[in-house]
C-alpha cells in the first residue's frame, strides 16, 4: 500500500496568503531544525510571490534565503512553486531564461519544482518541465482546477494524460491557480437565484436584444464574482508600507492674482494693457510686503484679495512647478514666500502646517490604492499576454451597433421612450462575448 505523505507549505503559501509574503528569512530560520525532524515529504519554501516580495519589500536576496534553507533542512526535500513560462513573475519569459532559472533553482537547493499555468495552457509548462527533467529534479505539474460546463471529467483526464506525456514526475491538483479563490455554496446559489430573477424580470424582446440566456447570465455573474475575489487576493501582495516622508502632506494658504485679465464694474472680462500689467506687478509686490509686515489675511482684506487654502505633497502633479517649488522651499510654519510668478498668475504663499495629519493619512491611502491598482493591472496584463483568443464569427456576426434596443418608461406624469444607454450596449456586447469567445488552451 502506498504511503500518504505530506508537503508543508507554511514557509511559502501561509505567509503569502495571510500577510502578503512578508516573512523574513531570519524569522524562518529558528524553526527549521524542528520542521526537518517532522518527516515531511517536502517543504515548499520558495517560489510563488516569495521571490518578488524578498526583492521589493523585504530588501533580501531570495537566492541567499534558498541557500540558508537548504543548509538548514538536512533530511527534507525542498520544493518551489513555479509559474510556468512566467517563472516567478507576471509575464512570459523566453525559453532560455526559463531553462536557466530552473537550472539555478536546482543548483541552489530545490529538489521538487511544482509547475503550473493558470489557464492550463500546456505550452507554458513544457519548457520548465523539460528543464527540470534535464537537471534530474522532480517535475510536479499542477492542474489549475476550476468549475464550469467546459471542465468535464474527459477534459481533466485528457489534460492529465498530456501532462504525463510531457515528462511530469507527478501531478498536483491546484484549486484556483495561485490565489485560493473559490465560490461558496451560498454564492453559487445566489448567482443562480439572481440569474433566474433577471430572466423573469425581462420580457422576450429585451432578452433577445441582449442575446442572453439564463446560463450565460449565470456564467457572467460567476466570472464577475471570481474577478472580484481574485482582485482582493492579488492586491494583498501590494506593498502597504508607506513611509511618513512619502505620505507627508502639508497645508498652506495663498492669494493668487490673474496677470492677464480682470472683471470690470459690469462683470465683463477685460485684458490688461502693458501699462496695467506693470502697475499690477508693483501692486502685488506691495501686497506681499504688507502681508510680511502684518498677516496674509490682514493684507488681503486691505487689498481686496481672497485668501484660499490647500494641501500639497512632494509628488503633487496638479500645482504649477513654480508654486510647488516655492512651497517646498518654506521650512517653518507661518513662513511667507516671495511673489511667485507663473504664466497666468501671481501667487503669495504661506506654509500653515508642515504635516496636516488628516491630509497625510488620506495621501497614504491614495498611495496604497495606487500600488494595489498597479499590481493588479500588471498581473492582469501578464495573463492577457499569455492568452490567445479565437473569435467565433457566427456569434460576432449577430452583434450590431445600429439597431438600439428601446424601452418604454411609464410615469404618472409623462410617458417617454428612451434609447438604451451606453451601459446597456456594453452589457449586450459583454453578454454575447461570454458565449462568443474562447481561450485556446
């Protein structure tokens, strides 16, 4: 009878899933000796997001981590997670890069390479499997398991056979690629309920115009739900550590005066003459001197100007360069700038708070949000680059843009007919796209 053996993934997947892969090498080393005595078949301790996180966020050498783990595990095989042609990144790499990375991974201590492709595209597995075979390592290929009408027992049997034929030493069943995303029974039931209600709430004319069926609606809702969960899982790997210096946002007050035009007594816009521009420059300078002698607000009242407020950070992209430079040159609260001249305005600026606590925290969250979006888009683009799509002409031929569906909206006051909005059109196209395109595996 075959033995049941265990592979421990705590040093790779546990902290990748729970704390965005932030476990340092030094935090791992103290437990290695005890783990080595457990009798695991293997310890998956490298690959996946650990390489990226070590370099970008922990400022560690991932190769040094692997060598230290190899030195510590005297009796246990070491395993890594390998993203097929993507290696440990988010886009496909050339075959020779994949081969060299496999070679160096094994040379530095890896015994088992668990290789997967999120779309089960076997073309993205072959190079890594062949490279592992060449280096006499164990090539374990993972089936990225998911649910759907296309994923029949025959589909999985065929994929498994082809994986065996390409040289895999073992097969792993991996659920929802690298992010452990699944739909709960409640979510699946809710999707079915909403799809049925959608069909019931729309008449045959609307359904035909949308090109919808209940199965298509369920598939669409399933994909949207998975996408939402995948995004949450992907952005969990984003760096959320924003330094106080990067987040710092200061508060300031300012008066700005147009250099080009003014409103006359009748409210009409008038352009300054050259003589008036020279006089205006002199007036603004006098205003500045008065503000320096009293306060910005007192001088503004005297000259009939308005004091406005704002905030700025070092990465501000909306302020004129001259204004931002002047603000960054103010070093103490209450300090007044010289007269700042841009193409269209004169400015007099005052630094109110070096650190505006509320604005700084808001900016910190904006930076984190941008990092999350950048990472999500990077991962998504990598998947798009990998995928190859085939258009079903017979379905696409049914899509038209010149026969807009209209609905009649009845009101107690008026009855009006409105054309479907751009959103409606997008739904029509997207709903048919679910049925009309397929990914080539």
